[in-house]
C-alpha cells in the first residue's frame, strides 16, 4: 500500500472506530412532584431541593427531568409513563403525596424502574411484593409517626381521641394505624371524620368531633389544607390537644395557620429543629448541612421536612449510583436493576432524617431516631 493510500485510510479507520465506540451515557433522574394543587406547599421545597443537587456522581453526569403532577394521581401516572418511555430515565424521585405514589406502582413494576417516593404511607413499600420491589421512600412511615403521637399523648395523660383526615389514601392509612395501636397505649378512639383536600368547610365534621369531647384530636392531612379543621376546632371552642400528620411541617402551614395552630403538636423530621437537636443525634450533621445549603439559596427559616426528603433521596442515590455503574451502563435495564440492588444494600447512611439501613424487605431503612415531636410556639417549631 502506497503512502497516499495509507494517509487516506488511517483517518478513515480512526473515524470509524471512534463512531463505533458507545457515547458516555448520562444517568437520567426523572422527577414528578406536586408543585401545583393542594400539595403545593410540599412540592415546592422538593422542587427547590432538586435545583441544589450535584450534576455529577463518581465522574458520571446526571440529568434531572422535573415534571409537575398538580397533586393529581392520574397526572402522576402520565408523568411516570412519559419519564420512562420518552425520557428513558434510570430512576424516578416522587411523587409528593401518598395517592400519587400508590398510583404509580403498576407502571413502575411493569417497566422495572426504581422509584424513591417522597410520600408518607407505609403502603407504598409494604407489604413487600414483586411490584413494590421497585419502590423506595425517604419520609418516615405513618406507623412511625402514629406511634410517636400515641407515646407523646400517653405521657401527657390522654385517654380518648377523635380523628379527622383526608378522604384519600393518606387519611385512611393514617387512621388505620391509630386503629391498630391506640388501644395498646390505653387511648380510645371516640369519633372519626373525613374531608376532601379541596373542601372549604368542615363545620359538620368538627361539630361531631367536639360533641364527642375527646382529650385529643388528630388531623390526618397534609399541607395547608390541614389548617381548615384546626381553625374550625378553635372556632368551636375546643380546648383539648391537637396533633397533625407529619405532612404539615413547613412555613406555609405556619403562615396559613397563624394563631389558630398555636400550641398544637406535629411529629416531624429532625431537620425542622436541626439546631436544637442534641449534639450526638445521628441526623444532626446532615440536617445542619442541608439547612445551610437550602437557606443560603432560599432565605433564612425556609427549610422544611419536605425538601429534606428529596435531599435524602439524593444522598441514597449518591451512594447507590457508583455501585450500579460497576455492573452496567446507564440507560439499560441492567443498570436499573443494579441501582435497585444497590439501594437495597445501603447500610449506616446518615441522612437528614436519621440513619438508613435498607434490605430487600425494608425499602425505607429508618428507625425511631428519625422522628421528633415539635410544638407550635409563637408561630415557630419548638422541639418538645
């Protein structure tokens, strides 16, 4: 072969070889959040936190594709299908609420894509099944928070309780846990009512609750709609103790509730009172770090539990992605399966809500250190 032929052939061969090499794939993280609708006060800090997440892990670039599901379960399913079929994501973070997350399970299982939910109900991951094997979550379960309420109330001498909650999966799941555990704490349920997240009045339900005269009333609702029954209880002159679901711990709830929620109790994430945690609390370092980052971007006092659930999802992925990359390439079924397995293998990971120890049968991995009880005092959260 003469020199001219070699000079022409070498660049051509090099170009063909370069073309044949696979491009370095991004890890694609789909996100579906309730950034409008009744759960907006939860979804916005979650979305704000996505903007703070690193764009690389172990030298691999990360792309975040964020969609709004408008606090609607049907929209959450549509978003899930879009993220999987069109955007080809490797993992999904979301959704914000329990009904949305439960609605996503069939699509997730069908497409074998891991999800880290930001919703509360244990039903998202329990009982473990072939479908739920792809579902993980970062918030404390309703079981954990119900027990926190009952233990706190029992210490304060509460003997009877009333309940008013959303007429959806969140409200029903929260109530079901009280049915399981209240009697063992010597607390008797004497009244139970429901309302819709978009209702503008709960007068009838509250009249029935107050008439039953319980020592305490639990409001099983999330976001600012949870203020509605609290205000109605104050208007009706209820003097007992009031507890909320952990889906209310943010500044929007304090702003909307105002003086009507003064003195009421909330089981919540340690990050809400990070500075007040004991020095040896396992969540303190991660909680303070997240609080500093979030408030630097969005203002003093802006941090909430809901954004922290997103940050914890990131901390879990930050540990799991490098493990999965050793086994498969992003954009493949093998990588999604490896990522799921790596999430299940997380051990002793300190996050803003406690310490995560996952397994094949435990896709949350938190224990009782992940919860605190706070009281609203002077329109601020105070560790009780």
